[in-house]
């Protein structure tokens, strides 16, 4: 009759093998997660590269104190406008989308016209601030305004 290994020794060997496999899987998964996290961080800025827009015109009516801004989607993703800042010599007034004006998201290759009331006659510049990528803020100076009335 042949002798087999004892059950206690078999449990110890199987436990050792299981621990080695678990250590290898944990090491690989940790390295995989780190690599994927670095890739995600590296490519996070791409969203803003594709979410761009341009200002076609800014019309200012000093008599009736309104401003009209035509915005065009120039990227490959839609852009939502968070706010418009109107800057004068001594102050900055912020107009919020959804409260002071209503502008839907600007789809690529389309346009949106934003109309704002109660605008100062002494406006020096206008800043259009997108919701997701504030670094893509556009500034238009008074030299570029079209006087509408």
C-alpha cells in the first residue's frame, strides 16, 4: 500500500499556493489600476479641447440697455454656457444662464443667440464662461461690439 501525504500537509501546501496566486493577482491589479488612473488623468483635459465655441458678434444697444451675443459651436462636443460677465470701468456684473438669460447647449456647427437686458452703457468687455471648461472663457472687447441702436 502506497503512502499518501497527510491531510494537514496537503492543506498547508494548498494554502501556500493560494497565497502566492493571491499575491500575484493583487500586485498585477494594483499596477493595472495605477496605470489606468494615470491614463485617465493624462487625458482628462481632452474634454475641454473638444468643447469649444466662438463668438460671431456682440451687439450692444445703449439706448435700450440690452446686449445680444451670437455664439457658435466650433468643437466636436456641445458646450453649455454658465454665465456672461459684463465688465465696466468700475465693476463686473455676472448674468447667470437660467436666471438672467436662457441659452441651450451649443451643439457643434450650430449657433445660439443670447440676449441680456439691463446692460451698462459703459461696457468695456464681455466674458462668456462655459460650464464645464472655464479655461475656455472667451473675452470680447468693446472695440469688437456692434452698436445696434
